[in-house]
């Protein structure tokens, strides 16, 4: 089902297709690596009035915040920091490229979070876990002596949308990343990223002291272990003075952690936090934990972490995936948000489309992330992280429209109150230039509908994790592997039988609903008030259950799958109608991917309906396209 990657040279510019040779008049208070970038970008691409960059403290501006003012035919960019001025420069250019009125512009911008960070799941051998855009950007073999041009382009793209941190390596971390040899390679990247305001962080393996220096234990309370980490951190900061800190996946899916030594997650995180504290480094400790047990998997992270609330050092942030299971096409939010009032929390989103058709399917994810923020107040979080979808492919992300997810992640991390539509609009205009407004409106509609379309043809009405074993691309609700962990099999999640389908997480079932705040818990607990998009997440529902549409659950399921297929076919028509306005290369790339997506949507519909029909025993309604 995979096409070979076509060279999409034109896609390599991402959303930064700025004019060259504009010769704008720009002044800055001084020369510095960061200010020089801001000045050069504006000199080349800014077509308006002279611009003055001013470093100035201002009560209304946070460190990276900025103000843009237009007065007497002069534009003044103000920020307390150089990075803030760089962001202001990119913002001004964004306004120009998206056709906003700069003359009347009086913009004040502050980031919602101080930490807006990408997580690369990149391995040292350049494979990328759940990566669908070629190899890892980091060429560890060649580093630190040979430096790819892409490193700078990567930093520039991030700076243009306000991303200010990057975790270079996979959470399933190789201890090797902390070796003296690799730290020099990391330093080379950090040096390139620094002028762009982008800090480097590393994922660390909790058993590194054992793997790298043959310590007999990695027990976080052991003196030798504590000393080892202190020395390692000192070594890192000697090489990279502005190093950001560690990301840790511990006691999860086979990774080592403090629980191996009878210690808690808090004890493990705090030991690392103490080592980093003198240098202002932080620990991002992941709450993605579950094990084969009697407890519903959706409940496990909460059961393990909620009792630790208040026990973490203040330079630890607990990083929680948006939903309680694992980046499914749709999940309710993770109830850990809101439950740990005394612990800084950050949300982890997945930009790479592990469960959303990889880089073959067009799925614009801003609406999904906005859905999360409807439940979790942005102000209750300390930071946001996004699992990157970036690789060596000429177009960076495998699918031109997947670039929009990198873009949207950055924009929402800067300001979650931005709308999905505005972000799509910005991205379209910068990526494809200005289109006739009806074409632009159609492309935007396609983007805005695309996530729901994927939910429809993959897992509507709260279904989840019915993916094929391992690769998580196609459907395999029937999957059975003798001896496999039950919670790794789709039947654990869909629970289809003659009576109905869905996971009973109500008070009569696993009672996962009780982890939510009372009003929501009540709403989700009752089959009649539970929102239909979460119905089969929280309830085992009889096939004949009456849905809001008046249809039976079975008929409704058929309609959702069928709708998903139709939606993708509409996307194909919308895209074809844009042919005249898009360069041939990107046009054909997206067109062929949409063909794959349309075929896959039919595959999902047919596979799931024919399989579930064995349980429902009900006919597929005639208005639904017959399965092949
Ligand atoms: C998912 C994913 C893994 C990843 C894990 C994680 O389970 O399939 O590849 O390692 O999440 O987030 O740690």
C-alpha cells in the first residue's frame, strides 16, 4: 500500500516561501547571531515600510513576547529578548504573506507556554520510531564534523512558528546518547539551533549508569547512582551551557525505571531533577504507563500517578498524552489533567500520524488538539510537546499536508486560542501562495473536515485500537495472536459480541468514568447522555440501541464508515479542482496520496463492517456502498 517517496523538491521550502531581494530598510540595536538572522530575513523578504528592532522591557511582554507597531510610516518591533525580536520578524512576514493589513497593525503577542517542544522519536541508527518521512534528520555518523544544511533549515522553520525546544532522540532511549562521543554531536546541533532560540533536550535511559559505566544498579536512591548523574549533568553543561534537560520514559513498555528498584516515579524523577537544578535544567517525566493487569488500560496512568501528586520537585513536569490510551483517532481527554493539582503537567500530542494513516492520509490535526483544549484549560498546563513527523524526505513530512500539522502544532503551542480555521488559512496561503478565494475556501474545508473523515472510516463512535498488529496502519479488528498480551489485541478494546459492541467503562463496568470530574463522570456514565463520539469508549452498546439519528447502532456505524469514504472522495474532487493553481509536483504528490487514502477508506469500511456483522447479524443498509 505504500508508494515510493517521490522527490518533492518544491515541498522542501515548507511554509517559508518568502520573497528574495526585497531590500527593506532594517535597523537593529546591535549585531548578534539571533538579531542578524532577524535582520537578514526582513531585509530579504519584507516589502513594506522601514523596520526598527528594539530591545526593551515592557510589563505587558513576557521574555519571548513581542509588539509590532506601525507609526509615521515606520514599523517598530519591540521585545525584551533577541529571540522575541526574531519571532516578531517572522510574525511580520507571516502577516505580509497571508495578506493581513500591516499598516494598521498593533499587535502584542505573548506565548501561552514558556516551553513549546518537539519530541523526536529518532534512533541512533537513523530509523525513526513511528516516523513516515524517511530517515532521521540527525546524521549521527557524520556529526559533529559534517553539518547538513537541513539542520539550519529545521531550526528556522521552528523559529518561524515559535517552537523553542527539541528532544533529539527516541523516548525508547539508547544509553549511548549520553556518551562523551555523542555529546559532542549533540553540541554541534545545539550550536546551530541556538541563534534560532531552539534549545536541545535529550531522552535518557534510566539505566544509563549501568549501561555506560557498569554500575551495579540504577536505583535512584543509591549514592553511586546519584553521583553518576550529577557528574553526567555537569559534563553536559560544560559542553552545552544552555542544555534544556531530560525527557524520560520509565517503567513503560519494557523501559527501565525506578520501579525496578522498588522506588516510585517521583523518586526517580526527583533524583534527576536534583542533578539538573543547579543549571536550571528540567525533567519531563512521562506518564505513559500500563502493564498487563486486571485494571482497564485506560485507568492505569491515573492509578499510578495521581497518588504521587505533590511529590515531584518543581523542575519536574509530568508529560501526559492527550488521551488515556495512546494517540487514537479520537479519545476523550486523559483524566490525569485536572487530577494532579500540585504537579506541573504538560500535554503530549502526536504530530506524526501513527494511528492516522501515516504519511499517506491527509488528516489536519488542529481540530483534534482544539478538542482537547475544550476540556483541559490551557492555563492549567505548563507546556506542550508534539511527537515530530519530520524526516529526510524532500518535503520533510512525507505528505505535503502533514507539514500543516507541524505548523499547527507550533502555532497552537504558542497560542491554543487560535482557531483551526485561521491556522489552516495561514498555512495554505504561505504554502501554496494566494488562490482564488473559492479554491482557498474549499481547500480549507477539506483540511477542517479531514480529521473527522479519518475517524469516520477508521474508528467512529468511540471505537479505538482496532489497528493491525505492530504497524498500526490498516484495520485488523479480528487480530488474534496466541500468547499475545491481551491489551495489545483489538478485541480487548472493541469487545464485539452477539449483544453489542464497545468497552463498558461505566460504573457497571471498569468504572473509568469515575476518574473524571463529577459532572462529566455522570454524563459519560449514562448511555443516554454520553456524547455519541465517545459512546463505544464508555459503553458496551446493544446493536439495536436507538441513536440520536433514529437509526440503530448498527445502521449508524455503517453510515459513519460510509460517510468517511464519501468524504475522502470529496477531498479528491476538491484537490483536482485546484490543479491549475498548484505546481505539478505537489499537485501530483497529493493527488496520488488521496487515491491511496480513498482506497484505504474503503478497505477500513469493508473490513470493519464485514467483521462486526458477524456479531451483529444485521444487514448492511442498502444506501451504503456494498463491501467489495
Ligand atoms: C506507542 C507507540 C510506541 C511508543 C509509545 C510511547 O505505544 O506505538 O512506538 O514508543 O507509544 O509513546 O512511548
